[in-house]
C-alpha cells in the first residue's frame, strides 16, 4: 500500500505545487515540494515550501551500502532540527524505526512484511513507554487483509480490513472502531492511479473525492484536479465541486 510515484522511469528531481481556490475561483498556492534523487535513484533531499512559496523545511536522506534507508533528518531553513528518523534492518528488511522529534520519541517495530507490530511512545525522559501492538493477518499472496490494534489500556476494539483487486490494488478499507464502522472504496484508472475515493463513515456525513489526471508523453502525471461532493470543509455539496489542483514538473 505504498504511495505510487507520479512519474515513469527515473528522474533527477520533481516538484509538486498544490493549489486551493478562493471564493472567486482563483488559484491560491497551498504548498510546494521538491524531491531530489541521488545517482542510485533514491531520494536524497526533500524541500518543503509554504503558501508564500518560501522554503520552510529540508529533509536529508542517508543510505547504507545496500541502499537501505538509514536516516531522515528534517531541519528548518534556520538549521533547527525538527525530526530525526533512524531505520534499522535485519536481513535487509526493515525491523525498527526510531522517531526522535522535538521532546518525544516513538519506536516502531515491524514484521517481516514491513508492517508495524508494535509502537512505543515516550512523551519525555521522565515518562514510561506506552505500547500499542498490532496483529496483522495476510492472505495467500502476502497482502495485509486484517489489522487489529491493541492499545496500552488493553482495548482491542479497533479492527481494519482490506480488500484488493486482481492487480493487487486496494479497493476497499473497512474500519471498525468500538463498533462504529466506516468504509472507504477506491477506484483506479487503467494506469493504476487512484481516481475515486468514496468515504462512508456509517453516518450522514459521507464524502466522495474524484480526481481528473492529465499525463504527458512520458506517461508522467502533470496535473491532478480534485473534486469533492458530500461533506467538504463543513459544507454539504450534492454535486462535485472543484476544490484543488496539483501540478507536477520533472527534471531528467
């Protein structure tokens, strides 16, 4: 269930500009990201720009000789560290992720398929770890089909179920939290890109997100227009309305 990249082949870098719309339908920049890649086609840096198109954060990526991700450091433009992620491996498979962010620490342990098994949260140096555990169930193709969450209190009433199509794409997600059941259905185009998400929380405030995707001659995504209907930004819309647009550019 990893996010699908917007481009085909390889790139040296690519950028995303995301826009919202004001009351008059005018585009307003929401944020911008630029991803840069190293010679091994791995992400080396990510630059985050705010709604004024000013650089706010930079993420730096490091790898071992097998090109396993070792760490990610997020810093502000002033050089202040915001986040430090440390990755550990066993037999070239991710086994643990330590998140040192500001004044807390989160340690996540993974199973051999890369899904979380346990998450330990330390709020500060004087606190005890609170531990959340996960029970993961897989089908015969190794796909995650059910996840049970067990909280530090012992509460285990959160269950998530997943269904896939013949191409292995997620098409249905069911979340059962204290007997409150919500369902999200996903649809894709013939390129395997997500174009429709239908969210039903089991109540009246359902929402549907539709995407119109434009590609270039290299089959790279260059634009995504997002339309929503149902409950959106505290308003109910019976018809799809344009709520945002994202544009991509590439350097090869």
